C-alpha cells in the first residue's frame, strides 16, 4: 500500500482540470480564427476576453502565422498549438459558426470541453451546398465581377465559360489539398491561353476583362489588405508572413499568364486591352453587385439568411467606391469603398441575424477588385506597353494601401457610431 501511494500519480484537482480545458479551448479557438483569416491583434483580444470570462484575468496569448501560444498565469509554462492559416481558409458558414462559439465563450456560457469539440466539428464540417451548386455559384460570381468591369456581351459569355472551368478546378483543389499551390498557375495558364487565342484569331470580342473576372477569386486581396492592417498594428511577423504569402499567390497568377503568352503568343494589344466600354447597359455594374453576392453565397456556402446582409454590405461598398471615383479618382475609390464598407459590416454583425464582419468582408474585397489592376498591368507589360504596365502595377499597390487605410479608418468610425447609439 505504501509503494502504491509513492508511485501512484495524484489526481488533478478541479481547478487544474478547468485550467487545462481552458488552455486547450483557447488554443483551438485561436488556431481556428487564424485559419479564418482574422487579424492577429483581434484574435489576441478575443482570446484574452474569453480567458477573463473563465477566471483567468492574467492570461497572455500570442498568435503567429503558424502557431498560437497561451499562458494562463505569469510564471506558468506556456502551451503552443500549430495552425493551418497559410494553407487555406474557412468557408463562410464555418466562419459564422466559429464566431457563434466565440460569442458564447466571451459570455462564459459555454462548457469548455464541449466548446473544443464544437470547434473540431466546425472545421470538419461539409459545405452546405453540393458540387453543382458550388460551381454554379462561381459562374454567377464571375459574371457579376465581369459586369462590374464594363464588359461586352462576348466578354460575359466567355467569362461564364471560364467560370465553369475555374469552379471545377477549385472543386478539385478542395479534394486534394496538395494541388492548392499550383491551382492558380494552372487556372491562369488555361484562362489566359484561351483568351489570347480568341483575341488573336478574332473569335468574338473577348478581351482582358473576360480573363480577369474568373481569376479574381484567386486574388489575395483580403490577405494582402489584412497584412497591411497587421503591420500597422505592429504585428510584424504575422503581417509580413501574410504579405509574402499573398504576394506569392499574385506572382503565381502572373506566372500562369506569362507562361500562356510564351506558349501561344500574344495577340495585338488593341484587341486584348481596350478602353472600358460598357455595351450591356448602365445597369450592368449594379446588377453585377447583386450577382457577386449571390455567387459568393453559393460558392462559399454562406450561412442561412445571410444573403440580404451580404448584398447590403456589397452595395454600401460599391456605392462608396462609385462616389469616391467621382470625387477623388479611381485609385482612391477603394479607400472610400472600404471606409464605408467596414462600419457597415460591423454594424450588420451586431444584429441578431447578421453574419460576422469577417464573412461580409470577403465578397466586398473581391468587389473592390484590389488586384485586378495588377493583372491588367502585367498583360499590358507583355504587350510591349511597359509604361502602362508599370503604372498599373504601382496602381495595384496603391489600391491595396488605399483599401487597408479605409479599413483602418472605418473601424474607429464604427466604434464611434456604436458608442453614439449605445448612449441614446
């Protein structure tokens, strides 16, 4: 009996088990929020508030690009959990479910063990819509973006065909994650080569707009803008890592276009790149905004009853960009669009049926098209118009910074509006 008392491991106290469950929950939650694409400074604030709700006011959390570190008390060992942020993101329904768990945890209403299991179930959940609806959503999204870019009727038809192709390729990438890094190169090569051949032989009036629209969903606009936001919040490691990962994604798209130009050759520049000429109707961009919302809802499995809110945020951002273009010019229009879009997304998130702001951001970033100028600029550069190409490449960088500044200025604007209505 004495030997058993000496070598038997003592049972954990209830307080020790609670700290263990809280630490595991914080690690899972931080990892999932990083995968969803939330800014790391916001993630750290979320985790600290959850820890306080469960009796750990001195908890410290640090979020890195590939790991989350949590220490519940000073002087105690810290625990690290690897993340998957740089290897893909979450669907819109997964992000919404994750933020519902976060809200319950911040109120202290969630059992910690059950919360950890719920997070695992969310990450392993299947899309709300099947493969056919997902590909159809990508087609609708592509046509919507093409309408915003002032297309010709042929551009719309070609973009719809490309939307089917790219949607199918992205569906394959979801099944085999090892192909996700090369998927942008393959999609850009096929789309660009087909566009170059159509333009060279005069098979229709297709130009660069029909090429850009199906590739916009590969553009890392949200990632690059979040990188600038994190760098401005002194999150150097994560911001720089996200910036490098997003830039690599953009370079992969550019490489696919360059490879297509080398293989099939470039058509005359006046056929490939011409001035914007909306031959569909004045209503085309406004209809395009609606189609972007519907396509995003289907393609990214948005949660129930979120479509009206997605469209509301999209129209707010589009109207802001439209007015900004009239007043300040094209390159600063992204700043105005993001400035009004950000408080709208956060205010919608406060409503009982409103999705999280992060869910509304993704379609709005694509609508602002922060990287489309870069693709058009590369195409012009390949067309021996180096000056125009470099101007558009610098314009892409300026647009990214403008959108990021709009988000940075829009969040304090939301806080001011929230305090104003709270005191009424």
